[in-house]
C-alpha cells in the first residue's frame, strides 16, 4: 500500500516563513503566508529581478526583503524569539536542480524545520494543498506530488458541487456550539451548587439519584444533539440557516435539553422568498437559439418584462400563468418606456418576485443591460441580479446570410457599431480598413445619412471642422463599391437578406421597404462565400431554413426538447443517445 500524507491544519498566526527566490512562485508563497497570518521573509540577492507582485508587497511593507544570499544560519536566527530564533517554515522556489535547493532541504531536515522545495517532492517535508476557502470552511486536496494541476481540477469540481453560503452556515453552527457549551457549563455549576445546598435537608438515598455521572451525561447530550444536526440535516438546508434559525435551535434545546433526535428541518424548506432580477438575452429570433439557462428562466419567472423586438416564437414559450409586459418603445418614447420597465422591475423585486428582463440578442450588446444592472445595483439589489448571455445578432445574422465575419485573406477583424447614438444622435463613423467587417445595429432607419457619413467628409453628421475652418479629411473613406448586406429578422421564418454595395444600399431599402429588426454588414467578407451578380444593383433573398435538417426536431424546437416530446427523443436517440453528464459522470435530467 502506498504511503499517504498526514493532513493537518496549522494555525500559522505570527509564524516566520522564510522564502528563498524572487520568481512568480516566490510571490505566490508570500501571498499564501500573508493570507494565513504569517510573516514572510524574502531572501534574494540585491541584484535579483523581482516579480512585480512581489515588488509591490515589498513596497507596501507586507514582505521584508533581506537583500543577501542564503546562509545556513538564517534558518536558526531569523525566527521568533519564543522559539529561540528558529524559523517556522522554509519555502524554496529555486529550480530543484539548483544545488542550493538540496542543501537547504538537508539543512532543514537536520534541524527539524518544515521545508518545501518547488517541483521536488523528494526534497519536501510538507506540501501545500490546493484549497477552497469559504469563511471558516476550508477544503484541501493533494495528489501527494503526482500532479498539482490535477489537484486544482479536483478542488474546483468539489467546490462547484457545494451549496452557496456553506461557509456562513459553518460559522453559525460554530456559534450554536459555543453558546450551548456556555449554557451547559452554567447549568452544570448551578446544579452542582444546588446539590451542595440541599444536601443537609435530603436523605442520602435521594441525593444518590443525582450523581457525577448524571452531570457528565447531561453535558454529553448536547454533543450528540449538535452532532445529529450536522450529520442528518441536508447541506442545502444547513446552507440556508439564518441567525433566526440559530435562536430557534437554542430555544428548542433550552426547552428540552434531553432530546436526542434532530430538530425538525421542515421550516428550512420554506425560506422567505427574496426578489430576483434576471437580465437575459433571447438570441437573434429563433427559439431554438435560446440558451437553456434563459429557457429555464422563462419557465420559472413570476413576471416577464420583454423588449418590443423579442419575436413571437420566443414569447410563445412563456407559460400563460406568467404576466408579460412588452416595452412600449416607439420614436420619441424610448426613454419613458425604459423608465416604465425599470419601475416595474423594481416593484417586482420589492414584492419578492423573480423578474425576467427579456432582451433581444445579448443584454450587453446595445441592449442597455449594463445601465439596468447599475440601476438595480443603486437600488440595493446588487446581490439579486443575474445576467444570462444571448446569441447576439451582430455575429449570428451574418452567419445565417452566409457571411463569415472573419476569414483568412479577407477579414481579420470585426467591429460592432450602432448607427444611432444616445438620444437619437448619430455616432462617429469608423474609418475604412479593407480587412475589417463592420456590423451596424440600429442604423437602417437612417441608411442614407450613414452612407454619407462613411463615404464623404462633409456629411452633416460626420463633418469635422478644424480651428482654421477647413474640413478634416484625415479619415479614410469607404469606397462606394464596398460590398454590404442588409439582414432583417435573422433566423425567423420571414428572414430577408439584401445583398448590394454602399452605393445602392439606400435605394434598395427605400424600394424593398423595411422589416425590423435589421442590421447592416459592411466589408469584403460579404462576398467571401456569395458573389453578387454584377449586372444587378441588389439581390433579395427571402426565408430562413437553417434548422429544417435537424433530425427529430419539429417547429417548436427547444420547447419539445426541454419540456418533453417522446417522438422527438426517440428520433434523436436513433442518431445519438440523449444522455448528458456532468464532469463527475452523473447523468443530467433534461
């Protein structure tokens, strides 16, 4: 059987840790020493090149740098006075092939000083665990020198499986333990005094009924009682314990200190419901492009506040029991409509409801998601905000139109812009770069003005006048022959793509009409896969058929897959088993 390590927990407060080296690992060792309350001493030559994090801690006075080479006497004279100057631990961050590393290891071994040498388990008398810390709760993982990366991975997996607030629950249970011990000690003293006071008035047979063993049994009952709480309560319930629950537990114990059964935990299943706001992106339009997280939010919300442009296919997934408010945004009313949504969201939060703020695309890509986060943060709900990403049309719409936003030899960068700035003002137009793909959102209503901004210096919105009254012409203009595409209602059944150039895009939209929401894609990538007919000013493509070839998926797509449809599952299982597992290999229920 392979030898394993003895895992211990050490109170390192005020300990002296000697760190040899000046590299990033030395900085990490100093940081860990400071984290546990120790005092790190760094030994490195004055000419050593210090890691920037290490230099910062030295400048702040957190780490003392001894500008010298290592000497054997250092481990015996730099420590605490109460242990005759011997240091508490030594960390060597030099290469294990460095002769000094093995020398320090042998020196520490002779003097029984704990030593850790980087990447050399054979030279170490102790190793640091990969730890997860949550308040008083610490979980450490070691592979005993077989792989620190693996230890870190296992630690992350364990930590991710724990319920939230478990560290705080440990602190509260510690409070229960301490208070019970104090109360039992007082009760023990009171009972002892009572026995002494009454001994002259009672018979020896009566006093014999209360013995020292009875007092010890009373003291041990609280240990069993608290142990049963820790042993039998589910971790999820323990994590939900509050200060009020602590008082309730203590009152229950005071009322019946002889109980040997766990306290009833049913009330913890009915935790007071707190309001929550979820800012979620609904994707470009097709319900199959919703994330599973957003779909779960739709099914579990108490109120849905949706943007006007969220398509009906997504709104149809909202259960009928859930109230839905659609933003009343139209030209001239955008700000009032936004204020109304924020007020409704705040009212829902204050009422303890789960409010889903459903947005088109991604909430942080021209969706005002950041502004709404700030609003609810200022109202005191920072810890009750969740943000769920969505597939932005800025990147997915070109894909549905067979336009690769980046392609080697054609486009090496993507720029996402708005055609309409704050309060309806035009934004500053980007200059021409022949290897750039530019996507304009909220621009089609002023397409003629945008084309003028891009292709001329003296347009009303983009003209820059110098102090000498001349027009600034340093910006590179876009050639009118630049390929572009207008993509409207991307991924919806009535999707439309107009392929043209900057010269004719305004006329094309004027003649074909508008079908919002839409965007403009500009750059040579527009012709990387689909070449336009040079004899025509523009080409119109109608309809979207992107998901029809998915085996077993019907028109409702994600609804059938997530909510349940036996035929759909059978169809998919004929191709690939519908089994999903997490990183522990446990089957996930769909």
